[in-house]
C-alpha cells in the first residue's frame, strides 16, 4: 500500500461523503451556489493539506470541471497547479511500489494539468528508464530540465541532468556503445557535460571511430577545464583515440597529461608500450 496515500477508515467515510456530494451535484440536486468551483477547490485543498493526495487529486479534477463550466479562470489555474503536484506525489508512491504503469498514468495526468511543472517530466523519465526505454527517458529528463531552468528550479534541473548522465554511463558500462553515443550526443546538444562527453568519446573509440573519439575527448577536456570538472581519464580517452589514428607521438603526449590517481598507472604503461619516455 502507498504510505502517503493510504486511506484510513475516517478518511474513507469522508471521501465517500465527498463523492456522494459530487454525484448529487452532477444530478442537479445540490444548489450550484452551495458547491461552487471555489468551494470544491477548497475541499480538495483541505484533503491535500491532510496528505490525502488521492482524495485531493480527485477533488481538484472535480473543481476544475466545475470551474471550467463557470469560466472561473482563477480556480482553473490553482486547481491545475495543485492537481499536478498531487499527481506527482501519487506517482512517486506508486513508483516506490514498482507500479510503473500506475505511476506513469499520474505523471502524465500531472503534465496535462500543468505542463510548466517540471517534476512530472522527471517522474515520467524515471518510468521510461525503469522500463529500458532510455531514449524516451532522456527526452523526458531534458524536457524537465528545460522547464525547471525556465522556472529557476535549479535543483530539479540538476536532478534531470544527473539522471541523464547516469543513463549514458550505464550504457557505456553495458557496452551499448551506439546507444551511449546517441543518448550522449542528444544531451550534449542541450548542455555539454564533460563526463558525458567522455563516455561518448570512449564509445566512439570502442566502435573504431577514432576521429570522432578524438574530437569528443578534446571537447571533454575543453568543457572540464572551463567548469572545473577536468579529470585525467579525459586525457586517457584522447590518448586512445590518437593511438587508433596511429599518431603515436601525440598519444604519448596525451598520456603524459595524466598526473596522478587511478589512471596514472595505465598512462605510464601506455607511454612505455608506445616507446615514449
């Protein structure tokens, strides 16, 4: 059961009463003034404040329907925003239970309610990732990052890009090099990140595309130098690409740029192997 949306007996009876109220409203037996869009919205807001997200979400939909009929733009706006937040919370609970289809339904509904709320795109991306549809996951994460950036939600932007980077890294580790190049290139067109450029470079090299590997390694070094994320492994990637291009002396110079850490031993071995000093 969902920890945040579990309905106790008291809530069950209350929600039943709300449902009957809505049903009677639909049948025309309750005066519209007594159940205006604003009052229905307030009922939903009260449920959300009590962390009854399922009840609150459903109440927001009813309030939205009523507000649309009344042409109440203020209630339409707030019902959509709060409904999208509730949908995200329910989706997260279902995701924790591994109910991927159920979670996707709520994330998608949240996007329909409020396309400017980035969290539901990120939730959607997590579902695609869990299902192995990594390209759709990347698309959702990038959409979420763009919207979060527009709204000044830096933490959500960082989360979206971090999850995107993890996908590319996993593709590389799993030797799915073509997919790593495709996914990484898509991300770097929006936001060049040194780590992703490195994975793309190494994937090119594994595919025997050494010139592409060299160009991407150089870009990783450039971006890493600019933003302070430079790592020795980027020079290793450059060295491997140059080796593949039979540019031995240049490869040695690239390996010499590795200063310390986990890649130093590999670089020293490569320099010796290539006859460098």
